[in-house]
C-alpha cells in the first residue's frame, strides 16, 4: 500500500534504483502551490508515465490554428504588429500564450518541416524532455496547444537511469526552456542560421490617399512572404563555406578589395570583423518602395520595389540571386 506524505524522498527501489524527488516544488512552479505537492512512499519499482503529445496541425481545433501572411490580408494585419515580427535565427519559435498554459508555435519558414519534436528543460528533471511531436509544421503557420504534462504528476526516467517525479501546476517559461529538434533537411538548414536579425514590416507612412508620387507602397502580406524568403536566404548564405572562403580571400575571388568610408582597403582583420558585424543583433524594418526606386533605406530601413520581390529568384550569368 502507498502512504501519502508531503515533501518526502521516495526510498530506494527494490531493484536498487533510487527515485530522485525534489523536497520543494520545482523552480518553474510557484511556491503558492507547495501545499498541493504530495510525494508517496512506493513499495514497488517506479515506471515512467510521462506523456508526450503527438499533434497534427489539421486535427487541432480551428481556433488554435491559422496560416500567417495570407495573400488576401491587408497590410494592417501585419505592419507594426509584435506578432508579425520574426527573428532570422529563430524562424520556428515557441512561446507561452498570454493567457492560460498553452504554447504557441509560429513558423516563418517558407517550406513545411516534418518530424519535429518539442523538448523542454524541466528544472526538477535537470534535462530536456520530449513533450510533443509534430508530424508536420506547415509553412507560414501558427498554432497553440496545452502540453499534457501541465497539471498532473509525472514520472520521468532520466538518462542516468534514475527516476524523478514532478508536478507543474502551470507553465513558467522564465524557468523552463524550449527547443525544437528534427531530422528534416530544411529544418537543419534553418537551424544553422546565426544572424541575429529582428525583422518587422511597415508601410512607412503610405496610405491609400497619398498618391502615386509617394516613395513607398503598401506592405501587403504577399510581399512580406518574399521579404522572409530574401532575409532567410541572405542569412543562410552567411553560414556557408563558400561565403567564409570569399570573405577570407576577397581580393583573390573578386579581383579587388573592399574599402571603408575613408577609402582605406580592408585588412584581413577588417574582413573578419565585418563577418561578425553582419551577424550581430540588429532590428530591421521592411517595406515596399515606389517603382520609381529600386530600393530605399539605410540603417534599420530596408525597402525594395515590386520587381525585386520576384527578381531575387532569377539566376543571371555570374550571379546567384
């Protein structure tokens, strides 16, 4: 029989394995819940009962799923909105919902990815635990779900062979950590990107009444999708051996050196510092310019005209766009 006690370690198992149980509630669970925690004396070997969720986008409730950057959406849906800001080094992101204990997965990937596992670092277990499996994460999508391990007692067998028992009344992403893993080739390419660019969208003052002479045009989702592709490709390019070779042998490859604003040619050290500067944390605001301009901007502002949004797919002699 099992006796219920509070905050007691479970004695050694009959097989000689020790169950590791925390004396207090795990760091990711508030001490307000401390009196709810019950540890049991167990007179039989413990078994793992942690439940990993298996999810399909198409089978989730309609209110929990949506495709983002829909071609029919107006610019007001995406410009200046925190939910429509993406990071090049975190194109498939995980965050907690503002209300409740759901996790929100947002994919800015232009291609679907398959066989994705969500792992979470639970402080009491002190290792990453696979909490959910997604058959497919669709391109440009957002969905939410509540992990099954929240609000129930869980038993997890650690890599060491020991067991840990824990209960999390709610999600606390300040204490827990989330990461995604997959054997999908496109996913692995995205994971290589280390340029820390935070990108958002803007109309830059455009309104339906400003007229054709205005420098910018409406930043509709159809163009926003292409901006994501352009920045993703550019950021990924900087992870390739070819890029690193060119930056280390620029004069040999290109027939001349780059120069700074004072017309001083780059040194080897300068090329390397520029490689690091390109990837450093930056905020960029993306938009569409008038056809009168191929592009406008500088600093944090990036604006290109309509033909650039499809022209970047072209392959010209000597250039790979």
